[in-house]
C-alpha cells in the first residue's frame, strides 16, 4: 500500500492537484528535498506549486514537459541565482505526482535525476496496477 501527501489547497476550483510520490517504506523523496530547503526558497516553491495547480496555462519557465523522457514533467523554481527542479508525471491530466527534486548546479539537467523520476513513475504505476 502507498499513500500520498496532498499539498494542494484553494478556495477556487483547482486545475491540477499536486501529490508527492511515497515509497513502500514510507519515504517521500520530494518531502525530504523540500525539508532541506531554506524558508525563502520553500516559499517560492509553494508559490510555483500554486501557479501549477490554479492556472490552465502555466508559463514554461515554471512548468513543462521534458523532451526525450517517459512523459516526465518539470516544475522549475528560481530563487536569486539558484535553480531548483522537481520532477514528476501527469496522471489523468489533472493529477501531478512529484517524484524527486534537486538543486541544479550546472547548465544541463541531471540525467540521473530524470532517470530516477522515470524509475519512480514506473514503480508507482506498477503498484497501482497491483493494488
């Protein structure tokens, strides 16, 4: 069995809902990543989460589908000169399951982080079928 942590809230009708992937042992990689962030960064992350949940059209500088992946999406947060990325996938076009995140340190996206997102997505889908 697996559970998700719902971080969405609004008095308006949400366009999408963001949930966090949780492993079978209860570890939530996205929550661990968020717990490692400074309060000013975390505030920006939740601002971007609200944009993604509330608006039909979200600027690609905040939310986009990554090319050459297994339908992995990216939420991108910039705070000063630092860039933070959270990866996940869409389910039924309304649900975003975030799998992992990291602080970007170079110009290119870390392929290992994308591979991890794809692996966690496959685990989620496999467990969902087995349920």
